[in-house]
C-alpha cells in the first residue's frame, strides 16, 4: 500500500504555469504540492536547451506581470531572451517567492483517478507516494511531449541522436561532425544556423518549407527598457488588449491589402520585415482571413527567400507554398542565409523521402547519408499529448483518452465534463499557444484561484463543466477557427503532425474576447459550470 499524502491541491508541472499557480494558491492559504518530472523548474525552458533556443515573444513582454517589484528588478539582456536567460529568470522567480520547498522534483505523474465517494483525486507517480487532493491542476504545458517520428530503423542509428525538446544538459559539441537535422519548424530554424556554425557538414531534411521572418534580435536598448519600466503596468494593460496579447499588434494596420497599391504593400511589408517579429502579420487586416490577401504576404516572403538564398534551386525548395501564418510563424536569425554556406545542404523530402534510419545515417528513396549525429527537430504531440499520456479517469472510471477520442472537448479550455475538480491551465479550447503564453497562463491561474475561493466561500466540494456548455464551446472554437485560414494546412494546432491524432483545431482563436467571456461566466455565477 502506497504512503498517502493529503493536499488541498496538486499541481502537475513546475514551469511558468505551475509556479504561478503554486504561488497564488499558497497566498490563499491552501496546502499545495507541485509534482515535476524534471529535476528543476522551468518546464519548456528546462527541456528545450538546443543551440539557439530563444523565445519569439519580446523579453519585456515574455515575463510575469503579477508582481511590479519582480518586473522592475529583473533586467533582460536582449530583445528576445535566449533559453539560458529565461531559465535563470524562472529559477529566480521560484527562489524569490520561496516556491521550491513545495515542489517534488523527479516525480512523474502516471495516473490520476477521481474518487467519487470522497470527491477527491488520487494521484500516482513513479514514486511510492499516493497524493490525495480535492483539486488537480494540470500545468503540463502545450508543447511538452516530444514527437519522435515513426521511421523504420530509428533505434538502429549508432551515432548520437537528439530531439530538440529533450536536449542534454551537458554541452553538445558538433565540431568536426557530419550532422543531419530532420524538420524545419521553429526549433530547427533557430538551431540550424548555430549547428552549422560548429559542424563540418550539415544536411537539413525538409518535409514542408516554412515561413520565417527575421527576429532582428539584439541587445535590449537601455533607454527603451527604462521607458517601458517607467510605465510597465500601462504597457502590460495595453498589450493584454491586443490580439494574441502581443504588443506588436498595437501597430497593426487596419487596411485590406487588397485595397492597397503595389508600392503601398511593399512599403508596409518591408517596414515590418526590417522591424522583425510577428508584427509582420499585422501589416494588413486581412492576411489571416482571406486567401488572396494571404498570398500577397506569402509572395513577399518568397521574394525575400529568393533574394537571400544564392542557389535558385535551393531557394525554390525553401519557398513555402502554403498559407502564411497557418502554421506558427517562425522568427529567425540568418536562417535562410545559412543555406549559402558551402557545408550546408538541403534535402527535399517531398521528392526524396526518408525510407529508414541505418546504423550510420539516413536512407532516403534516392540517396543515402552518413552522420555522426542526427537532430530530430520534429516537434511535439501538442496540447493533448502530455495530458493523455497520464492515465486520467473521472466519474464512473471514464478515461480522459476515451472522452477525448474524437479530439479534446473542454469548456473554456479550463475543464472537461465528467472530470470534476481537474483544471487545465492553457488547455485545448483556450487561446494558449496563439498568444503570449505568459499572459494566457496568468489569466487562467487567476481564474482558477478565484473559482476555488468561490467554492470555499460557498462550501462547495466539486465543480464540473456542464455538458451542454461544453458542446456549445467546442462548436464555437471550431466555428471561429473556420472563419480564419488556420484550418488550411497540416499544423500541430490541428494535430496533423501526429499520425492517427484526430484532426480538430485545438486552440481558441480569439484573445482578448476570450478573457471577456471568462469574466462574463464568473459574473453570471460561473455560468456553464455546476457545483455540488
Ligand atoms: P514543429 O513546428 O512541429 O516542426 C516540426 C518539424 O519537423 C516540421 O518541419 C515537420 O514537418 C517536421 N517533421 C515532423 N515529423 C517528421 C517526419 N516524420 N519526417 C520529416 N519531418 C518531420 O516543431 P518545433 O519544435 O519546431 O516547434 C514547435 C513550437 O515550438 C513552435 O510552433 C513554437 O510555438 C515553439 P511538417 O511541417 O510536419 O511537414
């Protein structure tokens, strides 16, 4: 019989979400434990240590907003912070708010079962303790289950194999090595220039070419930082009102690209290309809504790729033919330029697919490659992967995997019917990955904390999403996604990167109206949730 430990709330994950949840619930006087599979805090920023790993949201925005002292005392060194600096920041937060004593590291949650008789969750881990708690809060991240591709012979490769999302802690030195990298998503686009810098030769295996905009990273301008810090709360408030909670959309241009002249289009796109960052998609108001409009932006980027990459054949292979912004837009530093280096090659998997891995490299249909190291930059089983890997069962023993077999079903992305007292921070059905994650995380954490306080003051034991409100919410999430161009490509937002995963658009397109909806629900006595 496992030893039992009882808490008011168990939080799973000690990343940005789990740490803030812990902080808030402790402030409310609840007994909370955080269970974390790693041996340190940081979540995404603990695992993704690949060369060049960097946040695509500007550092003055990608940080907690809940403490004015914290945001004043911390200084970022660059416009976009690199992984080591973000991890130092998260460690600083854990230390500053004395969070570590409440975290159990190296503790991987394997199952969670709702005990209907006692209205409590029984959480089992790789350790010998059974955690018993009224509330279970999943702060497990949206991109935390690595997608290791199903490729014949993948285990037989005798060189070094890495996944960007499970990078070793000790330095990896590619000097003098032949390296292959599979994938051309955000992680690869960040890593490729750095790996190319070190290695003897680099071969990039591309299945789908990707759009990328220059990040224009650099040292953080001290005057700019001082100006923001002088009015940080107002800056935060302004950004929270922006689409995706990103400050760059403050300067969005409310004009249709279809109404603009050719010189006007060029001027607007070029200005934003020079500024760098996601603001490129704010150049005109219909780029993410109308295919003709979208293609004008896409053609601008293809033109830039053709200007940058000197071999026209390579340039054409790198030119994406899909909707821009449909997959998560990438930001880069000298990504396309890297293909001009003599030791960097590109393999187009559309015409020369991978057949298998061999002991010494990769066998494609038309050619064979030998490597010392292979990097899989193949992404994640996003949004649901980590939740479904845990054996979660709710009322009548229904398993979450069963409840979500047609795709995730939630109300507001926060809870799912049949599973009382379990909350998902930035769960499927919430804006999460389509926003500055920290802002969405804070909003969810604060909503959950309020809900728990409400329950306490009304002596409620359980809260659960009502089935009808959940059905309506899932329909709403799909309906608004269908008004955009998001469903037009094979993205991880749709689960399309994982063989066999149901194709459902998972995040909610609609920050900040989503926040208003959540507030409205609270103002109406938690409309759509039932309490007992
Ligand atoms: P992504 O964006 O999912 O990119 C994964 C890449 O790996 C992408 O180019 C995929 O091609 C490719 N891939 C995946 N499986 C295979 C197989 N089996 N064979 C060949 N190529 C494959 O993951 P990232 O880690 O780069 O970024 C994830 C998020 O992190 C990103 O969106 C940001 O939010 C931060 P595909 O496009 O599917 O053809």
